[in-house]
C-alpha cells in the first residue's frame, strides 16, 4: 500500500476539522432554535450566542473524537500515544532517575522534537547536578572524618595514666588544632552556601582598595617575617565601590596561600594597578607552584593540588572556591598562572563599581 504524503495528510485533516466545526456549529444553531421554539423561550442574543457556542463545541469534540478513533483504527492518522514515552520519562525523572533518554525520531524543529530534546537536556543536567551533589557529600564526609578520627584517637590516648605532662600537652594541642579545623570547615561551608544561594549580605561601598590590601599584608607580617620572605609591595592608589568585608576574605586567602606555599627565604610580590576602567591585583610568589593539569581545577570546591601537603598545612580546599564566588558577585574575574616548583601568580580584575 502506498504511503500517504504527510503534508497532504495534514492539509486533509485541517479541511476535515474545518468542515466538522462548521457543520457542528450550524447544527447547534438549528437545534437550539428549535428548542427555544417548542419551549416558548426568548433569551437574549448574548445568551443565545453563549449556548450555541457551548453546544457547538460539545458536538465538535464528540464528532472529532469519534472520527479520530476511526481513523486510527484504519491507520489513516498518526498515533496519539507519541507523548506516552515523554510522560513516562518525566515520571522517572520525578522519582530521581536522571539516566532516562528519549529517542528523537521526529523531524527537526517539530514541536514534539523540541520537547524530546528539552526532556533529554533536563535529564542530563539533573544527572550532572546529582553527581556533583554526591561528590560534595563525599568530600564533606571525608573532610569531617579525618579530624574526628584524630580527635577520637588522641582523646583515647589521653586516658593512659602513664603519659608524661609533655605528651599530654602535645595530644591536647593536636585535639585543639583538629577542633579548629572542623570549625573552619563549618564556617567555610556556611559561607559558600550563602554565596551560592545569593543570600549573603552584599553591601558595596566606596573604599580605598590599596589601603585595605596594605593593612592585610601588614597584619600577616609575623608569618612572612618568620619565614624570612621578601615582601615586595607596589600598590597604586585606587578607590573602588565594593563590599569591603567580602573582598577582605579574597585578599586574606591569596596572601595566606602565598605565604603558606613559599619556602623560607622566598619572595612575594603584590601589585595593584588601574587598567581600562578596572582594577587589577596580582600576587606572585616563588613557591612550590601548581601543576599545569591542576590549574583549571584550583577554584573547585575541595580541590587540593597536593592533598597530603595541603592537609599538613590545615587547608580544606574551600578557600579559593569562596574567593571565586566573591569575585563573581562583584562581576570580576580571578585567574591563576603557575609553573611547578617555580611559583604562582593569582590575578584579580575588578570593575571600579560592582
């Protein structure tokens, strides 16, 4: 049997529907007129129009439904269950199964084709979000478990009556350090959650950025002096409209990281310049550096280029993630350039008004 051309079939269906609608509304007019006549009713023209429309729609629906069933039984009309797989997929997604994918056998730009693509895209993005959520939970559990294990182990060791006073103080110091690490992790998680949900306080005000950075560098003087680091600071006078408290977290994180990963006798350069309506801050150290393959990931949550070294220094992999969120809130850009065992440069570019 020769297959009917889809375009001709569509035109035929349009004509059939138009004819049915015309016939049904005409029939409804004569039917209601006859009813009014035999019942001696004389409703207003507005009420007559409403009744005729409702009756016409009822007749049209009944007739089209009957014709559609007949046409489908003869294979003359497309199956109306094309939305069945889409509905089934949506039900699976609602139950948490984001691995579902629909086969798109429809022509490009058809409404159903667009709908199928949208469902597939939604399922893919939800699947990626679920994977990120699982990874986040795993990372948090790991970060919490490590200090808890240390606290539990040294608390048990303190029960030994044969410990010397020096050993007891040493174990207590470790417990205190691990407790502070847990507290810092909790604070960072809350800060990150607030920034991502856009519920954090954002109060941009004019302030001297060069003075802010200089004060923070001086506040860290005991740390870089203790390591004999040569601190080279060149800060051009610059006023910016931004949230001073939030930005201070960025500068503190970058300064602390530079000091932390720069060996004794190393050098750190902090530079602030105005460029094309923006302000650019660069901090360069002669520290251990970051491997090229790790650089695209340094702003990800819980990422640590050297996990053992970072753990020994008390990091939890959230500082740079928070810094990037803060810079994003200010419509700025933060980037990193590094050479392993040669040093690292972090660059922050901010608009003068956020």
